[in-house]
């Protein structure tokens, strides 16, 4: 049924819930997981021209995000291995999370995207936006949303 499931994660408890469900589904269907972490681009120095060089801060940002991804993926891979499910992980820097999710699912030939939603509605949903809503709106690949 589902041979390859993309699971976007940010390391929160809610995205862990989505991973757990996707892992169970992959185990039942004999599928594999592609776990994606999208982290934000460096937005510039808060110090202006008086602090450390922007290049140094940008490099520190990349190192920090890569380290966070590695820690997250160690736990994900351990869970998948224990369940007997193959997993592939990737970490990407982008401010357009929904585009990375859909693009990765397409490139990796995933047949399902399994992701969490924080459930923001009304004004909060409009003002803060929802990556899940954007994925639902633009993806041609089925999306399973968990809360």
C-alpha cells in the first residue's frame, strides 16, 4: 500500500507522534520512512556591524542546526531499527518548509506524507500560517495529518 512515507519533523513532541504513527504504518505495510528536518536560514546578525562577523554567526548557525538534526536522527534511526523499518534521513536549510516537504516527497517518490499539525485556527492560523495547510493545499501526494 504505502511503500515510502515522508515524515517531516522538527523534533517536537507533536512531530514525534506523527513519526510514531508513520513508523507503525510502515511496519504494517512493509514500507520505509524518509524523515526530513527543515531548518530556517540564518536571518542575519542581531548585533548589526558591532558584533561578530555575520559569516561567523552564519557558520555557527549551520553547525548548530546540523548538530540538532544529527541528534534527532540518531533517535529516529534507533526507533526504526527496533521496529525493523528502513529509514532514510535528510536535513535541509530553507525558509519555505512546505516547498521542501513537497519537493522531497516528489524527488524521493514517496506515496504518503505523514505530518503533525499544531491545530492553529482562525486569526492565529492566518497570522502565523500553517505549513501543514500549505502542504495540503499544494501537494498532489496524499497527506495524513495528525494532532
